[in-house]
C-alpha cells in the first residue's frame, strides 16, 4: 500500500470518529500552541532588550566611579574625559554630570534629570535631534545657559518646534531651548527621553559644585578595537589617579558588547526553559494518542485479521497504524501553530508584550509534534502488527 493510500485511509478513519479524534488531538494542539506562544515571548523579550540596549550607544564603553554616585565626590573628572579623548581608536567622549531639578515652562512644570555634558553626547549615546540644534563646542566652552530637551520632557512641558528660542526655568535659573531630541523610549531602567541636556560647565556653575562627573561615555571607532581601547583607558586613568598595580581601581568600565552578550545568553536560556516547560503538555498529548491508538487496535482486531487474511503484511499493518498516529499529531501540530499565533497576537495587542517568531521555531514545533506521534504511535502499531491472524479473525 502506498504512502498516499495510507494517508487517505488514516483520514477516513479520523472522519469516522471525529469527536474522538478531536479530543485526542487537543493535547497536541494545546502543547504546540504553548510552545509557540512561550518561545515567542522569550524571543520577543530578547529582541526588545537587545534593541533597548543598542539604543544606549554604538560601540559604547561607560566609565563610572567605584563606590561614588558622581558629582563633587566622584573620582572621575572632566580632565579624565579630555585625557581619554586623546587615546587612539576613541571616536567621541561625553562626560556627564547629573542632578535632578524642577523645570518650569509657562504654567507647566516637571521634575526631571538635568544632564550636563558636551557636544559629543549625541554621538556617544546615539541621539538624533528632532527640532533645532544640539549643544555645540562653543556653547559648552562658554558655559552658555542653553538646553536641549528629551521628547518626554518636552511633552510634559507642552513644548514643540514652535517653542525653540523660548526660555525655561531650571531650579529658578533661565535657560534658552535650542533643540528637542527624537524619542528613544525606555531602556527598562529609565526613560531615555525624560531629561534636559545643558553644557556641563553650566551644571557645575549653577547646580553641582566641583568638576566631578557621574559617568564618562566613550564611543569606540571600531568594534574590533573595544578591548584595546578599554585597556588603554584603564592605563590612562590608573596613571592620572596615581594607582599602582596592587591598588583597587576607583573606577569601573562597562562594555556594552559584553552586556549585550550576557543578556542574549540569559534570555536564550529562559527561552529554552519556557519551550521545555511547554513541551511537557506535548508529551501529555502524546500519551493521549498512544491511549486512543491502543483502544483502536482492540476495537479493530477483527479488521486487522481480515486484512492479514487477504494478504496484508505485518509491515503494512504497522505502517497503517503509525500513519494514523502521525496524522493525528500532524494535524494537531498545524492547529496548535495557528492557535499559538492567534493567542500571541491577541496578547500582544491587549497586553503590550512583544512577540518574536521565526520560521525555524514554527518548523521545530511542527516536527516535534510529528516526533510525538512517532514515539507514542510505535507501540500501538507494533501491537497491531504482531496480532495472530487466526486469533484476530476469531475475536468478537
């Protein structure tokens, strides 16, 4: 009997017992749908986190003081940033001195982060200007009272492109709005758009005393130079801070590429864990297939005896029941994939959760459902193939 004929026979048997076939497939459908949905959550979350981290900057190294919050007590200074700028392979350097203050524009006000920085901040942190201009070297050198607003801050203050050139008050001190940034969204830790950027000298003059900085962002020209530049920065800061080889560094350097790799590894493991948990329901569905196939063998014992009596070989009987099990699991896999995609789309729309799917994931879920049919269909098929024709014909 050909494979096509076996498929037709299996579908005919399923049509004969539609309700039983549907209930048998239900376990596989739920299992495959769970795998598709949960793996989709894991992949979507991984992609979202990676995207958010990438928005923080390109080839980014972040230097922060060890055990200090920044400001006047920071172990890092503007001089450190200038020294780092001279290192070969460094594309841009942006020191940051941060405080929190009340910002007032007309009748609107918002308490937000005030970031004192330089003209390289946009390049280091991968920001684009929506309206107006960014800080310039001249405005930073002269400590001008000019401000560039994040998208969230501008919205909270009711400002738009028509507000360029107007004044806002930061902790009671007037600053001229020269630009508004393109929105970037939340990084998961903070709203990257809720900030006001001003020249770093203005922050030290009006809000934070001293020349300490909270962090120094460094954009490396080439990804291949990341480790070399990091080693050079360590050497330069050790020398500037008079640190010997045995001293504990008073600064930390965070490599964004390493952070991305770590996050990808963790989310990948979580995705596999979610897929593994969901696969348990597939196994339960496979047990249901084996159970119903064993019942089918008992119910069709006389039919099996007749087929053997008219020339069917044991391998024909084995193939017939195995194809029936595969048909059940295969149809369940297809329906499960469709259900999983539908449920994922609804959750994504209603819950705001990002889902990620790939053809490989869907193909794997389908192949796994077929594997379940083979594993749990072999024993009933063997039981049918090993029946004695004479005893089968006598079976009532």
